[in-house]
């Protein structure tokens, strides 16, 4: 009943605004938008933390689809990498959604904030992949492991996983930023579907809010992808890192003030 009461307090204009911003971030940086959707639902819309994670993961699907096809139209998707990452990510998303119902809300918020700060630090240091070699057995195994970790975070924290995959592809596999973003979007489609199916069984997703969020972000994601293709990689990384720091600090303050 508590979850139902939280849902009724959320206004459609707020959900639309969060969806538009999340879609823009997805298109520009190759993330699912969950880094904005989760805090937006918790802080602005006052949604329960655990419900926000499940709702966010469902909303990622239409946003990731529009982002993916935007990058695909420019041939910025590495299909072999998509395959191996997705292989691990789908399994990881199932594990993550199971953990979502075990860990306390405070741990979820702190874990999410920590992930954002680590990602921000890596982006501030900068990275520019020059292109990968062929996918051999070692690289395929490494990609599956990265996908597994990404999927767990996706299911647990309600994000598409792009904040992990994009830096990992650039740093570990020397994949160019724009290619990493398009490839990430392809994997996020898989993690969103897998994780959301699990969350639906547990009744841990507000599908009405997720649909509004996702649909609101479609055009914004296309616009963000268009800008990303024309933006300097260093500037893109710095802007994204600044946003992650702001969101993480805001969430940590919320956790502190709630105790």
C-alpha cells in the first residue's frame, strides 16, 4: 500500500520533465538516463527509492532504443562487442533485481552515489580510444565479465549501465568514445528488458510512470545523439562528469538528512 500511495503523488509534468532530461543525457553520453531518472523520481517526485530503481530500468528501454538507432544510423555500433557484453549483462540484470529486494534503501542510495563519483573521477582523467583489435577468447571473456558487472548494477540501481560500459570500453578495449556510446545503447536494450521482466514479477515498477518517462525522452535522445556526434570528446567527458558529481552529492545529502 505504501508503494501505491507514493505513485499517486507523482505529477505527469514532473515525469515528462525528468524523461526529457534523461533522454537528452542518454543521446549525448550513451547512458540509459537512469542516473537522472532515479534521483529525479526520488528527490523531485518523492517516489520510494526501491520503486524508483525498478521504474527507471523500465523507462530506459524506449530511450535506449532511440539512442541506439541514432548511433546506428551513423554506423557507430560495434556488433561483436554488443553481443559479448549483452551475454553477461542479461544474466547480471537478473542477479541485480534479486539483490534489489534484499538491500536496504540507504545502501542503494549510497551505492548509486558511489558509482556516480567513481565514474566522474574517471571521466575527469579523460580517455580516447583509438580502436580495438580483433575479438579473441581473452577479450570475449573480459567483455562478458564487464557485461555481468554492468547488468548487476543495472538491475540493482535502475540504470541502463552506460555509466560503466562506456568508460570500460574506452579504457580497457580502446574503443573510440562515439563507438562506445552507440554500443552501450545496444546492450542497455537487453539489460532493460531482462531486468524489467524480473521487476514486473515482483511488482516493483510503476509502468505508467516508466512509459511516460521513456516516451518523453525519445526525441530528446535523438537530439542528444546528434549533438554528441559533433562535440569534442574532452568537453563531453568534463560536462558529464560535472553532472554526475552534482547528482551524487545531492543524493548523499538526502541520505544524511533522512537520518
